[in-house]
C-alpha cells in the first residue's frame, strides 16, 4: 500500500514540473512586427508627383526584432529605416517614397513585404493605394447626338484644359471615324466661344483648347457609333478618346406611311395619293417599272412638297400581295431612299 502511495507521489512530482515548464515556454512569444494598419490610402495624386509616407510600427513580442529586408513591388518605391533591430516594446518608423507615373483615373496598388524574425509572420505585407488625378479635363466626355435628320448639320464643341497644377500642353492632331463628320481644333480665345459664363468653369481660356465636331449626314440612315481621337503632348494623357453615339433619321415626312389596297371595294378605293414634304427643295425619282403599282405625278421639280398618285397596276392578281415601294430622293446636299410598305388584298 505504501509502495503505491510513494509511486503516486513520484508520478505527480514528474507531471507538475513538466506542465509548469510547458506553460512557461508557451508564454514566450518571440519577436512580433506590428503595424497600426495593413493598408494605406494616399487618396488622389498627380502624375509624376512624389509621395512620402511614414509607417509606424512596434515590436509587440518579447524577443529582439530583426528586420532583414524590405521588398517593394515596384522600382518606383524607395524605403529607408533607422536601424534593423528593435527591443521588445520598442517603436520604429520607416520612411516610404514613390513617384506616381500612371495615367489619369488609374488606381495604383503597391506592396511592401517586410522580412523579419516575427515568430508568427516572417513576411508581413503592407498595401499602398492611390488614385491618379486627371491631368486634363475634357468636357463633354462623350457626345450623344440623339436623332439627327439626314442633310441637317450638327455641331458639338469639346473643351480640353489643364487640371489643377498641370502644366500647359498642346494638341497635336484630332481625327474621327464617324462617317460624314469632320473635326478641327484651336486655342480657346474666350468663354463666349463655348457659350458659357466664366463663373461656371474652372479653367482658363489661355491654356485651353476647343475641338469642333461637325456632322452632316448625307447618305446613310441608321445608328452612328464612332469616336474622336485627340493626340496631346501631355505625358499622362497622350491620347484622349471621346465616344460618339446617335442615330440618323430621314428628313422627309411621308403621308401616308403605308398603302392598303382592297380589290373587293369600288375602283375609287384603289387610287391613293401620297405626299412627301421636306424643309428644302428636292427631286424625286419615280419608278416606272414597278411590278404591282402604277405611279404618276403632276409636280414640277425641285419642290418642297411632292404629291403623286398610286394605283394597282394588275387588278387580276391571284393572291394577296405585300411589298415595299422604294423612292429615291435627292436634295441640295444629300440623297436618301424612302420606303413605303404596301398591301394588296384580293377578293375571297
């Protein structure tokens, strides 16, 4: 009995020191590199602007902290620190400097990787973020034409000026791929050229340019999709793209817009009168070989309003017929094609 008692005491005597030593050593953490935050946002910065930042840190561990190396993600980042070793609880500071060299509107994201004897994270990464300021202001940034009538001109003015502390610049060329459009540029002389008051603008006419966009659609109907390309001497904005969107619609008014012939009714219902009007004089080419319709007119060209008569050529058709009557018109500056749907209903 006593033998077992002494064996139990001996076992307890072995276990207690082991547990104590385990707890003691587990309380030792080692060196720990701690920053107040892992991401630093510079906000908006200008092109080629030098940014300086001081990163504070502390050794939160209970061993001597050794910073072995700092690895930046970009050669544009320079860093320096007072020393490489820090006692437990000691604070330090690292100076960071980098030059912004991306274009306006771009987001900059760089990292600093700290290699140390941190017992938890031998490599700690700090993120540096910023957004590039626009070095040039462009107004408007895009051109939406809406509905532009064929043969009617449309003009839009674009103002480009230095932003903030940006230096003066020059426009070297302006081009566009929009059909029937032309562009030109010149120095902005005064605010009256763009039709606004100086109280509502943030630029000076002495350092600004005006790009003039002119559109005169002459032949093509439908959607307009293109761009204006502006080349400058500004390093951060060497190329400026201004999108152009819109639609070209016919300038002619047609009445009626659809023809319906009912061969079951009296002969009078088979004669239709069509009127086409325009703001400026035009000429109309009437097809004389249409397979189903006979066209005639008493109008003299050119005229602003044209009336012609239409009737069914063959009243012995064997089935209902649908089609499109195409008319070619020619104005002073443009040509157009007009389309009038028609339907011929046969007797049952």
